């Protein structure tokens, strides 16, 4: 009664294998694989904690018009507690070729469907009318934007994956658009591939998120690439988790990945870590891609 603390929940869907879920963080990533690429990812965060986030992603993108334009689509489903969010986004990227790399500008547009099973909550005051009914299928538009420059050996990207933030008010207002600029979450990504030998490469990368209310959070990662067939990775998400990952490429088209997050926050005593699995396939890889891509 004497102290009030403002708590902020998880803001947007999270993935540890973000390099190959590029459309989720930057629409300018569309077409950058220079092949029709399809990706399916499933993430179960904080296993053992009731109401923990469970997320699925399905994405596809490809270059068209002599590779100057990239088109993509992503569908995701994110469930946290009694709330569920389903999003469908289309992405457009225009790519400018330079001598040693490409600069891509992207925009995304789509919608999210928001719903909450409020009547399933265990309330101390069962007569609270704010939670007397469920919210079903609140449809809201959303947009994204970004830029992405990449060469064979390194890349850098800047994006804002969600330009409109929806908040739920337990009253007659329901879902509404947030007017706070502090809810925006710009992201900066970058990485470089070091060639240690003919068969061994090292790829450090980073993803930095900024939000006014919670500050900066960074994913600092590195991958050891063996004969372009096996990727062994480790990363640190500031204040949140250590991540171990393993990716296997049985052929140039297929990529199979797994990541495990070991929690570091005060929630770690209540869960058994996070699991993420990924499956990616690239159509026409041998025809369209002359060199293997490492991001």
C-alpha cells in the first residue's frame, strides 16, 4: 500500500536464432539469401513456468525482378499467459548493388490478432467486472521498417520491427494503440565472418535492442563454422541468459538448428531454461547462389 512499482512484460516475440529469422527483426532482410528461403521455428521459453511464452514462426522470402526487389511474408503466433497474439506481415525490400555489397531498404505491413482469456484468471476479487469477459479477435494493423547492408563477410542492419504498439486496458477501452514513444523498440544488428583456415570460420554477431522504459539489451554471439556443415554457437543476452546453439547443414538447401537458453535472471529458480528448434530450406540454392551465405 505504501509503494507502487511499474512492471513491463515481454514486449515482442523473442528468438535466439535471429540471424535466420531476419524478417522478424528487419523487413529489409527479404531476398537477401538470393534464393527462395522458407523457415519454420518453434520456441518454448522458460519451460516449467506456468504461462511462459510459447512462440511459432513461419517465414518465406525471395528476390525477384533481377534480384533488385525482395518479397517476403512472415506468420507468427505468440502466447503469454492468458494472452495470445497472431501476426501476418508482408515485406518489401529494394536492394541497391555496390561493388562489394548490397544495401537494402525494407518496409513491412500486416496485422495482428489479439485475444485474452481473462475469465481463466484466478482473481482475488471474483466480482471484478474488468475481467468478467474474454477479449476475442481484436484485429489491429501494424508496420515495420529497416535498412540492411551486407557483403560476403560482414553485415549491419537497423530496424524497427513494430511501429505500432497495442496495449490492453482492463476496462471498456479494451485494446488501444499506445501513444508513448517509449514503447518503440529499434534494433541494431551486425556481424563479421573471420576465416581461420580453409575449413574453419568464426562468426561473431550482435543484436542490440533499445527501449526507453527498460534500456538497452544486447545479444552478444559467436559461431564456430566447421567445413560449412556444422555451426557451434554461444551467446550472452545481457541480464537474461546464456545461449548454446547447434546447427547442422546436411546439404546446401537444408539447415537444422537447436538453441538452449540458460536463464540468469531472478526467474531462473522457477524454470528449466528455454528451447528453440529451427528448420530452414532454400529452393534453387545451387542455381542462384554462387557462394555460401553465413547470415
